[in-house]
C-alpha cells in the first residue's frame, strides 16, 4: 500500500521536471525538505536529504526518466522507503503525482510512525511544486 497525492499544474512537464532535476532547488518548492546533498539527479546517484524535522537520511536515486519520473530510496532499520515522482501531461498542463511506499520487515511500523505525517504534508509539497512551476511559466511569458 502506498501513500499517493496528485496535483494539476499549469505548466509543461519540462518546466516541472527542471525543478526535480536540480536537487538544490528542492527546498524551494518542498517545505518538508531543509537541505539536500545530491550531486545530480541520475540513476545510481547517492547523497543525503535533511527533512525539516528528523535526522539527515542517506538517499539513492533508483530510476530517472527525463521529463517523466524519478524514484529515490532511503533506508530505515529493516525498512526501505521509496519516494516516487511521476509527471503526465498534454504539453501545456502537467499532472504531478508523488507517492511513498514502505517495504521490508518493519514497513508496517514505519508506515504507522511516519506515514501519517507524510500523508498529511504531501499535498503541501505538491502545492509548492505547482506554485514554483507556474511562477516559472509566468516569468517566461
């Protein structure tokens, strides 16, 4: 079972993905991210992410499809958290879906401990992505 939220953005997927592709910009649109140390968004890249609350976590990019999606994994004791980011659109508008899935022997525990918080804050993260993406399109016009 995964936690999933979606938002409609009045900007092309290329604009939205450009925000994903620059990890230094993540804290600009994601209020739950304090800082990121990831050299680039490419499959196999490793680094760290400092959430607004909680300890710094090691992350690994497991998949990137430019202008479409990327997936990152983080580990907890006997649990893996997978964060997915997917874009679909018609050229002018984009539907962004972010999801989180827990797997491993203690997945049930971490889903209970931190899943509710993620479920509660994911809409705000998507609202930030929408705002920054649409501001970028407005500046380009």
